[in-house]
C-alpha cells in the first residue's frame, strides 16, 4: 500500500509525543512492506538529511520557527506548510492510496481534504487535542482565538477517518461537528512491556518533573508544591528535566523558595536518564493543565513509579491514573493541593509502588504503541 504521512515536525529534529508517534508509524509501515512517504517542513542541514529505512522524507515548506517567545505556536508556519502539502498532494495525490495527517496545525488537513478530490486517496487524521473556544482565546487572544476555533471546526467537518488518543478529545471532536464516531487509540507507549518489579523509593525521596517548560505545564507550581510538602515534614528532593520559555521563571521560583540545594534542573537529557531517575523516584509530579494524552504518566508506571496529575478540564492525562492505584489526582495545582498529593504518595509507600507495577502489567498491552498501530493498519486495509 502507498501511504503518505503528513506532519510539520519530525523526530528527533523536534521532540514530542506526536513526533514520536509519526516516526514510529512510518517505521512500522515501512517494516511491514508498505511504500511510505513523510511530508514535513525543512528541519535539517543538507548534510544531515533524514535517513529512515524505507521512508522517503520530503520537505514541502522551509525552515520556520514554530513558536514565539512566549511558547505559543505562530500562524505563519502552519499556513506555509499547508500550502506546501496542497501543492504536493495536488501534483502527486494519485501516487498514494492513503494520506494520514495530524489534525494540528490544521491547514495541512484542510489541504489534504481539498486535494483528495483530485487524488482519490483515503484520508485519515489524528486528533491529539480538540481545543475549546475558551482555551483558544486564552492561548492566542480573542480575535485570533475565534479564527483558530473556526478553522478547527472546519477541519472536523472534512470527510475523514478520525483517530483520538483520549475519550475527552473524542467527545469534543463530535461536539465540534465530526460526523462519524472517532476511533480512540489508547496506546502510544513504545517501551518494554515487561511488568516492572516493585522496589522501594530512594531516601531522601526523589520527585521527578519532566516536560517542556511552557505555561501549560505549570512547572513553577511543581516547585511550590515541593516546598509546601517539605514545610510539612516530607523529606523530598527533586529533579526537573526539560527547558523552555519558562525556564528562567522555574529557576527564580527555586531561588525564591530556598530550594537550590534540593532541586536540580539539568535541562533536556536523553530518555534513558529520565527512565533511570523514575525507577528510583518517589513519584512523577506532572501538574500540567493541558495534555492530549500524557505519555510520561505511562512511562512512570512502566518504571513502577506512581504519578501525580491535576484534574483540569483540558487534561486527558487523568484518564491514565487510577486514584490510589498508580497515582493521585490532585484537585488543583495550588501548592497545598500538590503537597497533599505528595504526602499521600509518600504515605502509600511500597504498597502503592506495588499496585503501580500491577496496574502497568494489566494495562501494558492496551497502552502499547503496537496495539494502536495494529488498529491503524487495519483501517488502511479496509
């Protein structure tokens, strides 16, 4: 089968859950004998062009800064990428049986929908997130947010097979105007499915925070929660992995609360370093307000480590935590609520770590990348 994958980012030139999903999807399809093309934007120097076995990588737009200084997505790069996708599929659409695109950044999905009239391919799209009008306006302002919401609704109405990665966003997609029933893919985890062996947390207890340091991740709130837990007698230290527009704010909060000697901030590191830290950690502290899936929660459970997430309207990661089984769902990201959750994890001790291991053993296959790829491949074959 001739498959075209469309996303404006490519791992490892950019790093994130969607990037890993599309890279894994392309490699899996190529390994299964399909003819695979990956449309993206230019992200590399000519001497370091992507070499993915069995996959043709084509840049249909130039190098662009995707994010502004505040960490929000710019409008220009998606427009240029959508134009490049439209041009490629208008000329070469008949070369593909299937076009599989990310819904975001939207213009590529609209382009694929328009060009399909000429190319005749089957169109599938992944909806990692569906934003509310309130979130759109808070993200880019009133006028731009209204435009973004209207474009999102237009994409929902394009005739395509829709995949979502959470029940939250599947429901929102239908409410946005999608005419069918979205297929929920629960698995994105590409790691070892062997059940972890429960072991005691290190002493003093280590709290792990990991992710891009943007406003939605609320990393400064994690610092405040750790300080509040220590003030209530918890002997905890922390390591905060990642970087981003709020890194200086995170560092300032650490200094303000006098935690420079107990919180490390090594920046971005290899995944193996985070995995090793999780295996000996008390918990993963993930106070994000917005997640389309929450891969890091699955990774923590795979290490036998419980997680703390926050019950926010846009946070699908709560679907990956069973209360007091593989973690705790904090009611908010205030310092006191996060401290309560940290103390609850601490009190759960080895019993909570053992139940986290059992939770992963029971759910590993469902949450595996392979399970989702099997569903996608079956849809291609229909």
